[in-house]
């Protein structure tokens, strides 16, 4: 094949970069801004469509008002997601040119297909939002379905790339170049893809559900509690309340897969210094070189959870050279944050479900609504902590066991300037999003639907 | 046509579409910026916004398309370009944040004062982004980007005569395209004063863009001689001729007030410049890298081409639907309510019968138990798959059981809007 004859010089050489940490932080910031918006892309269209479906079934104008107002929030958040997503695609080249230059042929397809998902989402979100009252009710509903589907396929594609970075396959390295490339097998034949996808997909519903509910819970504490607000709280909260206990099970599945495929990441998550049989879990505490200090030990729990055996052997950080280990405390605390918040969210969800099912009404205690106001932002913290666990836990590798992050980074100067600029711009974006959401919330309800 | 060229042709086609679609969006931002004060200026700003709002997100995804195809099919070229040209690309990225932010904010602004504040604050990015992207293209076209991680000069690779020329051309062409499109939209909306305003703008910007293009040949002659030779006397010549002819035809159509046709002629003139660049530069992608050397392995090229063509089969009818709705005026102001906004069924009824909810309860419990067993206890991959499906079914069935819309209905406390706290 002619491709095989291409000279090996087309591989880019790693460059020195004094600001590798800043580059990583810049990437992390961009993800942290984008990922909560992705949750709305995954989950919110389905919620809006459900409410519109209620309207089509019942003819109750309240549902029409709710779906229409939510769709404005949806398009505003999508617009912000478009720009933060575009920034991420720029950063693939601006920050990590060696990563894309070496492995673009392996993982790039995922993003190319994701681009089409993004396209369909953008097209139909335009039709849906501008089509209120301009398309027939049925066709308007139908025009929203591709938005919901594209939100899912887009996240599938992006996560297929992340799963590949964590568990790379589908190529061989020859003189710094990827050869024997099989992109479909690399992205979709990857055993690491499915648990990550399901975990993120369920997280999308939890985050979007709790965040929307938190907004209306805040309103209730200030006396806004007509049927409109109750409906707008109950629907997303029911989804989140059902999804959060499920996430505990899915998270456990994630942990077992990581234990098999990335033992070093698991060791960092648990602060396990030495390979151990019957390994314990420590809650809280601080990792020092030798192990976790001041933590609350639960004997044998790690062996039991990760391998379902009392005395299973769990690989410790000592299995690899110190230079191949991730920063333990960052990973460990991110993980504990995620698990802690996730557990509390599941408890809150079960409380809500029990009250709804037994009393056939919404909870009445203001403490429940105060908890909800906290649960919304907390779910975002758990989401980001989860991504910190998987991404920082993969360090020092950008492609696990294949390419170091330091080999991937750009050789261009000026990273601190770019980082500072992006921080300022994203603070502005956050302020803008806060302003627009407030603005949309303040718009008066139509009189007909307020009852 | 070889497999190694095909993704590049698709990427350039994407770039041309980005230029003629999103370029017009940036151009609209420039006209908002330069509208001045007073009621007339406000009408110009509103018109520029309302014409673009339904389509801007879709227009901007073309850039993401170009980036993804480039890094998949020509990864080493992409890495070299992105690292050497990191400054203009970062400026463009920041500009895109601001421009997109304008639309995100405007979906919630209602008073004209707010709209104007948002427009003016961010319209500056409408000049910045096309210039920066044009300057980056100038760096590639004048072969100032070598293979390697930031191997070229970080400054002169995009601050040079060719880059400044192409940046300026991108700005002028964006303004021109926007004025032509907005004229056509104003005709459809029946606003003669807006038609006059944008016709004048289109003529000025069109002549300016033409002058920059002609002056550009002089600049290319001295600064990017290979490109110049292959453009005026080589593979790029046909595209150059098409661009000149289409540009002249478009100006004539604008002069005569035939804006709907001018829309397409102007777009062809701009797209032909990109085609001419591609034709003139091949087979080089970078100064020391040919397309053949840059191309990804065979399997990748095949799947990316199949994915793009397959995606196109879904994409183009969808885009056609969006543009048909926009261009036929379906989304114009005042159209709301012309369709069917009435409730389809007057009598509210229970959405889901109680018996269905009872059954769903048993299904939900069964799914949850099955899910726990298959996902958490079992080890096999197939068991996990079934377990996940069971748990998702549990969520759906549980949702049916809870019936949140019914729960929110009772007890009805409509008489007092204040409670709790």
C-alpha cells in the first residue's frame, strides 16, 4: 500500500513545554464549563418533549407554556454549549497537537461523527424553538425528536474517544506513527466504552433533573408554588430521583471495570500503596507515600467491591514506577467527593419517591426544598469530580500506557496568557448564562397557564 | 480523484460553506456594529439579528466539521497548523465565544435597549474572527507552516502580507455576503427602507471586496509566488475566473435589485476563491508535506469518507428543511400564531390510566431486581448489557408509576400562591 511507504518523518516530535500544568488546567477548565451543558443536551430535550407530549395528550395549556418556556432555556444553554464545544475542538489542536497529529487517524472519526450529531441538534433545535405556533402541534413535537436523539449520539461519540484514550486499541505504533489503524474497532469495539457511556448518560439526567428542580425549589422557598411550578419541579425531579439510585449501581460497575483495565487508577482512587490481598477502603484521610493516614478503614471492602472476593489481590501503586503514577490525593478526593455526593443524592431521591408514592403529593417540609437547592449545584460538583477521577487518574498518560501528556502538549509559547484570557472569558460566559436564566425565569407566565 | 484527496476536498467544501454561511453571520454583526444610533439604526440591527438567529448554530457547526475531518484524515498537518498558528486560532476561538454568546444572551433579551447593548458589546468579535481565520489561512497558503510541533514562527506565520490580505478579504467578503442576504430577507419581509439600506451596503462592501481581491494578486505575486503562479497560470485559474465572473454578476444583480439570485452568485464567488486556493496549493498541504504524506492510513480515510457521505445523506435534507422554513419566511416575526397554536383537545383528561400505573409498578420492581442481579452480581458482559437495559427500564417504569404531572396537580392550592417557606 502506498500509505505504508509514507516516510516516518511525518510524526511530530514532542516539544518542550514549561507550562504543561497550565495546559492541563486550561483543558480541564474548558471541560468543566462544557460538561454541565452536555447534561442538558442529553436530558433536557427529552423532558421538554415529555411535557409537550402531555400537552398534546391533554390539551392543558399549562404544559404548552411549560414546554415553550423550557425550550427557550434549552436553546440558550445549547448556544452556550455550541461555543464551549467549539473551543474544545480548537484546543485539541491548540494544546495537544502531538496527540491529534499522532492519533487523529485512530480516534478522529468519533469526533467527525459527533460533528454530524451536533449539526442535527443545531438544525432541529432551530426548527423546534422557532417553530412554536408556526408548525402544526404534531410536526412541532416530531421536530424535537432528532434533538433528543442527537444529544445521545453526540455524547456516545465523544465518550468513545475518551474510552479509547483510557483503553487504547485498534492500531500499532511504528516509529512514532500509528499504523494498522482500525478506527471502528478502536472506538466502538472497545470494552471500556459502555460503562463510561451509561455512567455519563445517567449523570446527564441526574444533573439536569436536580438543577432544574433546584431552580423551582428555590422559587418555592420564596413563595412561588402554583401548579405550574409544582409540575416544573416534579417532572425533572422524578427522573433524577429514579436515576440517582441507579447511578450507584452503574458506578459500582465502573469501579469493577477500572479495577480490571486500569489497576493503577484504582490504586490511586483508593490510595493503595502496596499490592494487597483483602485490601481495605479508607474513607477520608490523606495519602502519604506509604498509604492513607487518618482515614476510616473498612477492612476487605476494596477486594470485595472490586473483585467480589474477600481476599482478592488488588494491585497497588507500587506495581508501576513512581513516574507512571497519577497524583493520588487529587484523584482520591475527587472520587470521594463524587461518591459522597452521589450517595446523598440517591438518598434524597429515594425520600422524594417514597413521599410521592405513599402520599400522592409532593413533600411539604421546607427542609426538603432547601436540600434540593443544594442538590442541584452539588450534582454538578459530583459530575466534575467524576471526570477529574477518570482524567487525572489516567495521568501521566494522555493515551493510557502509550503516550504521555507531556509528549502531547504544544511547543507554542504564551500558554499562561491564553489560560488567563480563557478564565476571564469564561467568567463572562458564566455571568451571561446566569443573567439569561434569571431573565427567562422572570418573564411573566401567560395568565391562562398560571392557574 | 484519489482517496487521499477526498477528505481534503470535503473539508474545503465545508470551509466554503462555513465562509458563505457563518461568514454572513459575522458580516451581520459588522453591520450591527456600524449601524450608528437612532430608530433607523435600530431597525437595521434588529433585522440583522432576526435574519440570522434561527440558523447561526447550524452555520457554525461547519467549522467543527472542517476541524474534525482535518485531524482525522491529515493528523500531522492538523497538529502542525494548530500549533504554529495557535495565536490566530485562539483569537478566532475567543471571537466565536463572543459571537455565540450574543445569540445565547439575545434569546432572553426583550427590550430593544438590551438587544442593542448585547449586539454592540460583542459585534467587535464579528470583525476579529473572520480576520483571524483569514490570517491563519494566509499562513498556510503562503507556506509559512512547516511540519512539526510549533515548528514555524508563531508571529510571522500569520502577521505577514498574505495573511493580512486574506484576513481583510475575509472581513470584506463577510460584510458583503451579509448585506446581500439581508437585502433579500428585507425584500421578503417587505421593508423597502431596509432594502435600500442593505443594497447600498452590499454595493460598497462588494466593490471593496473586489478591490481587495485584485490588490491581493499583487501581494501574492511578491509574498507567495508559488500560489500566485498556480492561481493565474495553473490549476487554480478556472476557479479564479469563476470567482471574478460570479462576483461581477452578483454585483450587477444587487445593482438591479435581484437579491435572491445575487445571494447565490455572491456565495459562488466567495466559495470559488477557496476552491482556487485548494487547486493552486495542491499537492502541498504544508511547505514540506504533501497530501500523500499527510494522509491517514487507508482504513481511516475510507471510514471518514463513508461517515461524511452517510452523514450528508441525513444532514442535507435536514439543512434544506431549516433553510426552506427560514427563506420562505416561516420563521419571520409576526408569523407566530399564523399556524396552529390552539389546544388540540379542550377537555383535560388523565394522561395515564391508574391500571397502567399499577402494572408499571410491578414492572419497575422487576426491572430493578433484574438490573441489580445482572449488573452487580453477574460477571458476564451480556449480563451487564441486559442489566443496564433493565435499570433504564426501571427508570421509565418508575416514572410512569410516580406520574409526576398528577402528583403536582394535587392538592391544588391555587387560591394561595404563597405557601411553605
